[in-house]
C-alpha cells in the first residue's frame, strides 16, 4: 500500500492506494505516478448560490455590491435558480457524476425563525433533479453569504451566532436528509475569515485581528455542533451515516519560468 493524495471536489485527502494501481515512469529523475481511479470516484464541479442563482437580494453580499463593493454586481448571474435542470444536463453531458452546490440561507430563512416553504421546496426539486441525472449531491450549508438580518446581529462575531446557524442547519438537514449523503458545513472557513475579518475585502469588511480570532472560534463551534446535529438527525431517521466536513481551500503555485531559481 502507498499513501498518496486524492483530488475530491477541490480538496485533497491522503488515502491508501494499493501499489498495483500505480504505474511508475521516470523522466529526468522525477517519478510520475499514474493513478487508476476507482469506478465510484466522484468527478464534478462546484457552485455557490450567490455566484450562479441570481437575485439573492436578501444577503450581505447583495447589499455590499449595491453599495459599490466588488468588481461587478451579481445581478441575475447566470439564472441558475430557474435554469438548474439545463445546467445539470450540461454537467452530466460532460461526464460529471456529482455536483456540489450551496443552499442560499437568506432564501430559506429570510427572517429569524421564519422559514420559506417555497425556498425549501425549490431545493428539494434541485436535489431531485440531481438524483434523476445520476449526479451525487454534495450540499454546502454556508458558502460565504449570510442573511442580512444575521449580519445585522453581528454575523459570526455575534454572541448567538452558533445557536442561530445551527437552528438553520437543523431545519434544512431535517428536510433534505433522505436526499443527501455528503454535507459541507462551511465553505473555506479560513478564506472567509481572512477576506472578511483581516483584509476586509469581503463582507463584513472588517479589519480586526481580535475579532477574527473570535470568529474563528465561532466557526469551529458551528462546524462541530452542525456535525453532531447532522449525524443525530440521520440516526433518528434510521438513515445510513452521512459524510460531513468543511470544504478546505487548496492553493496551487506555479513558477513564472522554468529557471531553477523560480522553481
């Protein structure tokens, strides 16, 4: 057995691979590994609701864009909220067998403790459309955007942030548990933390190291509690155990030239 890194929806994980699956080719003294992927390996693409749905008018990014933030307003985006079936047809035609997307929290819970039946029903249809095309859903619960009302309460730096987030988590997971195996609690939490609370480039546009540390702790608490909530719901419903994680960012760096110094 040999330990290698395996690509999975933008993340890299160490996995054990039987040596017979690896072919070795020597070029210039560098070993190149040729990996035969398992038949059930998940190949797919990922989207964020605010990137693609369009007209997410009740979240903090929309408000930020309207105040001059960002390079361009998201506006109607690519109309994925209405055209998701066509988009999934395209994904399947490209050989995808899974798709990661995010639930838009501001649509599902437009006001505190007020959940939208229309939005909940919409994402049930999205999941059914994926399943109908043999695309494994991978569902992200928070992908950078937050409801405006949550932001006004302090967002993830608020005193009740963990309770508020987990109320949302419990509701949506209870709704979709039978259709989902893979859950991502928070997309790229360190990226969100850096650009939102250190560099101040993204909402909530803060530049505070002490606040960033407080948010960091809250994000960890959100993930841990959400993980426990999701597993509890699946046990209570008698469903197979879910797979729950964060989406970790993976930077890649390439030299400008082939010179040894640049490499």
